[in-house]
C-alpha cells in the first residue's frame, strides 16, 4: 500500500509472490496505490508470472474497508517515515511482514507482532515467502500474531497515546528553544569578554541572576 516509487521496492513483493504461488495457487497479491512505476511494474508482473494473481488496484479511498479481509500485509519499503498502512493493519489484526528498518522496528517486534525482513538481501524474498506460508498454514501462529499486533496497536499507538507523546515532545522542544533564546538575549546584553584578569568562571558570575 502506497505510492509506487523505487524506495517501496514493489518488485521484491512481486518476486516473493511468484515464489509463494508454487505452494498456494489461490494466492492474490493486491497492490494498492499509484505512481510513476506502475506501468513498468505491471509489465514486470506479466513477465514474472501473470496478472491473474497480482492485481493493481490503484488509489483506493476505502483501504480501511479492504484491510480486515487481508491475510497478511506486506511492506518492502525503505521506510524513513512511519507507515500508516502498517499501523492500520496492526489495528485491524492483520499480521505484518515488513522490511527491517529502524522505523519499522518501532512498531514491530520480530516474531511477536509480525516479521521483519532484511533489506538489500536476496534471501529476504525467500524469507518473506517462508514467513507468509507459515501464517497461511498455521492458524495458531496467525492468531498469535494478530492478537499481539492488535494489543500493541491499542497500547502504544492509540490516538490518545500518540497525542500525549507529541504533546510531551512539543513542550520539551519549545522549552529548549526558550532557554536558548534567553541565553542569546543575555549574551547580547552581557557579553562574556575574556580579559587577562577575569576567568571564564568569573565572567559567568557577572550574568544577572
């Protein structure tokens, strides 16, 4: 789910889907989003396999309606920002198999609330297919991941908790800015001039209390 651009690494997902189709011939990979890479990705999908089991849905305003019907959410992106799709999947109880990035580690505990796949490693494609097969065939694993991810979403990433976190961060940052501003004003009014007779400690002592 997302804009079809190079850093989303959608080719890796198409390749993994073709691997997994050997074990699950009823597999359907839904690619939601649009972007400049859609035409070459559609061509790649035709060459790699066919478009019967890989469907490009384009931009969808009703992702929230589709999400609960997914068995797994795949993410191969080199995420530098939080993935809303991952949070939505976790909240919906959909197991997530995502790229192992610093940002995704904030959301997913590997093996507990989902699986993390190494970036830039060819073995990662096979790992993605292997973990997905496990979710498909082992209902206990699928249920455990879904329950844990839903709980993590509710406990850590609820709207209330996110607002509280951003509020705390805002006040911490503005407090630092106010302190820095005061120091700047003091320095302009009471410059700390070094002299042969005054040490740095004595200079600081000249500042107003």
